[in-house]
């Protein structure tokens, strides 16, 4: 289940998504929320995104793709 981005916790691997008029778009890699913003949990690189939703990253799940609907989306 997706949660509003304002409730995203710090220091945990999260799956981020942007929900817009065209649907839900999830990143295919985990991110971590930090004081300076979002970072790729694997590489540590800064991620320039304004996500609208988050959920816990589950590495055993197949990442969401843009051409497939997200499971558990609104």
C-alpha cells in the first residue's frame, strides 16, 4: 500500500512513486530520505525527484515498470 510522502521515514530503504494525471510512476531502485533530500540507497547518488508516495522497499519484488500498473496503487 502506498503512503503519502509527508509520512516517509528517514534512514530506510523506500520505494518512491509519483502519482499524476497519467497514473503512478515508481522508481526502479530503492531510495533513502536524508536531511539533504533523497538518495539512491544503492549508489548514494542524489535523486532529483519530487515523489508523492512511498512504501517499504521489497527487494524480492519485481520493480514496477512504466508500462505496467502498480500493484496496491490507489
